[in-house]
C-alpha cells in the first residue's frame, strides 16, 4: 500500500472495489471518448502475474485507477484515469507519484506509458518526455520517465 496524506493507492480488495475500478475505466477512458460496449472487464491482461490493477482512494473514496505492468526493471502505466468529478484537483499527479513509488519499491528504474494525445501536457508537467525511439498504439503518444 502506498500512501500520501489523505490518498492511498492499493489493489482492489473486494467485489465492490473491482466494480468501481472497472466503472471508472469504462466511463473515463472509453465512454467519454465515444467508445461504448467495447470495454472488457475480463481482458486477459488484467490477470497477468506481473500486472497490478490499483485504485487511488482519497479519504477512503475511490477516485482514480491505474494498472501497472512490470517487465524486468520497466513499469508500464496502463489505463490511467481519474473520476470526472475529481479531475483538475491534483489527484492525477498524486496517482502518478504513488504509482512511481510502487514501482520503485518493485525495483523498476523506468516508467513508460502510451498516453492519449490530450494528456501529453499533463504527463510532461509530471516529468515525462516523449519517447521518440518507439511508435505507440494508434491515437496515443509513447512517453517515458527515468526513475532516479
């Protein structure tokens, strides 16, 4: 468990927390982008051994999600989302910071993410840079951050 004042980042622990984890992802990352009926709660990547679904809680309320996939010393941040009613209040920055602490503890020295084009500025303000050595999935921008 990673904590930061009133925020906690941890794995879902029960059926209700799993429901919230998927609901935030479905709404923010799919439906708000016009993609209805395509989100798969049972995607095999959710159950891989080195993939870590995590929820950000603020004073006990679930407000954000991320899945951290660890491959050797590189962490991939996947499907990062903050609930609409909690956006633009610093929670995204805290979510990334706590996730970075999580992967440092796991021995990672670099974070990578395929970021939606409209989120590139946010990631740059959080210390990430565009990864010009690779091409990302359609509609996203590859970004990275060394953890020093």
